C-alpha cells in the first residue's frame, strides 16, 4: 500500500494555497512569508508531513510524460513532432526557449524545502521528528540542486526563504561557482546521512539514498567534463562513497531483471530511492503504458508509441555468450539478428518475431502489419523497427492509453552503485579484483559469463563498464548524463540514429540497417554540455551570467 507521500488530495491543495506555494513567474518563486498559516501547518506532524510531501511529489520522473529524457540520447527515438526530436536532438534550444526552463523551475521546490527546514526547526514538534524530517528536506534540496548543477553548472545556492518585501534586491543573488555548488550538494549529503534511517524508506530518503546521491555527484565531478586533468583523487573519492553504500549491507540485486521494475516488486532490496506513483487513475496523461508500448496489437491501438529504441541501442546488447555483436567470434548473424542475444534484450525490447500481449509482432515491409517499420513518418507505427518493453507490464498495456501502472520509478538502485564503484575504482587505480567483483555481480544477474580477473586492461575495462551502464540502466534516465559527464555526447549525439528495415527479396527476408526517419542529431560541443540559463531568469536577476555560447 502506498504511503502518505502520494496521497495528494483536497487537503494538500488547501495546504498549498495556505503556504503560498502556487507557482508564480518570479525569480526563485519568491512569495511573502505572511501567507503561511503557521498555527495550522506546523502544529502537528501530519500537516508538516503533508507539506514535505509536496517536495517529494515534485520529483521528476519519466512515467507521466510523453517525451522522457532518454529520448534526448542515441538510445531512443521520439515521435517526429516531439520536443526532443525537433529541439534537443537538433541543439535548437536557446535561453528563450521554454524547454530550457524545466530544470530551473526546481527553485520552486528548493524554496519549499527551505521553508520546511526553517519552520520545522522553529516549531514545537518533537525533536526526533525534526531530526529525521529536516534531514529528508535537506536531501531533497540537495537532489534538486544536483539537477540544476548537472544541467547548468554553478547556480545560486539559496539556503533560506527569500522575502522580497524584507530584503529587496538583495534576494537576487549571483551564481555560485561550479565547485561551490558541487561542494554544497556533497557536504549536505554527508552531513545528513547519520540522521537518516538505514532501512529502505518506502519512498522517503534514507542514509543509503544520501550516500548514493553524494557518490553520483562525485562520479560526475570526477569525469572528463569537470575533471579535464583527470585528477585521480576525485575518482578515489567517488569510489569510496559508493563503497560506503555497498558496505551498508542493506541492498542486493533483485534476482529477476525483467520484473524488477514491476509494481509488485517496487520495494525490493535493490531499490535505494524511488518516486512513488499511484495506480488506477484512468488518465491518458498519467500512463507510461499509454506512451511507451507497441502501437497496435491484434489490430487494436494499445499505445501512442511515443518513443522507440534505436538500432544503436539494440546493437549494444551482447550475445548470450557475453561477447559484443562486433566480435567476429560472437556468433552474431546480421540476417538473424535477434537470436542468442543476452537476456536483458528480451526483457527490454519488442522486436520483429517477439510475442507481446499474446501476439507475434510483425515489423516487416510488404505485409499487412500495423507495426511495419514506418520509413516515411506516415503513421504512428515504430520508426526504428522496435518498441519498448522494459518496465511495462502486459496487464497494464492492454488499451494502455487508458490505464496507469502504480509502479514506483526507481531513481537510484544498487546495480548503479556497483557500476559507479567499478568505474571510479578502475579510473583511480586500474581494474583491481574489486572492480571485477562489482561488474560481475551485474553481469551474472543478466546470465552473462563473469569476466576473468586480470583479463582486461584499464581501457578495456572502461569500455566494458560503459557498455554495461548503457544496457543495464536503459530507460532509467541515466544515458544523457553519462554522455555529458564523460564528454562523449559530441561523439554519440552527432549523426543519425539507425533503424531496422526488413524486406522480402527473392523469397527471403533481408534485414537492413538504415537511417531512422527524423533520426538526425546535432550536438555542439562548444556550448551544449551546459544548458542556457533561462533568459526570463536573467531578465529578473541582473546578477546572473549566461553560460558560454548562448
């Protein structure tokens, strides 16, 4: 049963009005303090929790959107009219374009966290409540700052509730440096870890969540974007923090990769931090199944087919023997490309010949199929020859546009910690036995053979870990940040995404890799590793400076 974090009802709406938290078009969402009815909101833990739940509830996830972050990468292709296709993958965003303001809007949530911290600290609520819940609010504030930092670099660090009536122009603060912003986030995580429980949090922050957020930021900071001199100490710091999470002995890999993300398993021991979702609301705009699944099954529309795996993503899956398809000894047959692939491929991708909702899917040209690869953008069928399967439950995909899965979105899970540790440790000291151990845990769960210790050079191990992150964490909104932090976006996000076309030639089906319709990508290395600060924010706050190139 879902806990109170997702019980957004009329009381919550009333509370938002009472606290003046309705969104406004002002820098950092500044509102007068006197709109808060302290006697009501901070009088008991129930009302205070309701307020904090608004901060949890604003955490962004891909489940309720048509165009998730994965669409911005080479892993996935969105519909030709979606923003990622016409804006982000073409590097057409500017300081004035609305899309770039979606992350900056998290200052609203930061202000809510600041208000909770201030008001609860000054309240008569029990000290035990204050200690844990304030730590949760600080975690959420750090998480929102992480989103700002990874997109914009250094940003203004606001730790109090700004009041324009009392402070005037003093509320308009300049940007802190990139290093200061990183230090604030990681210092916060370190400071609150001891005040949070070890146990899994049922949607609330825990010690493991705080350390994982810290370790992720340290991994980002150690990577090429932030660490051009390749300072080994930064890698060692990231490795040590991720090792702390491993040493908590709280988390372990869930045995079944395919069902790991299903609603019935949403509180499994691999989950470190998740965003809760409520099941059963028959609202089109709230259904991941309504966007992500196969277009038509058995002649009936089941999804809007909002995004499709690319051939590039499909090619990243290994063969069942653990070898990449580029290895001439792997056994890969380009005319029988879906045979003997690794188990995660079958758990994640709907492909020609696979069974979905009891039907054999057909993506071939020249047959009466609703799902033949759309090479002309003339229908809602797949443009790549594939549909997404990962995380979708067939019971919810039936007429999916009218249903809603209640599965939580797993924002951090243990497999990522293992891979982050392996990457950081490999960069810090090379592929020692602990690197093999961490990586092999993820591989063995996927039924791939374990790598033999000492068999790979540091460079080869780096490649193996990068491929593992891409496959293991597919559709979990990690790929974009991985390409940004490693400064490889200019390599992978320039060019054209690939698709699979299947034609009958002389009585034989021939598989041909082609350029996907509307699959062209452009990434300008001189500026696109950071987003532009929204022009609307700069217009309000003259102390803000713009990122280079915008």
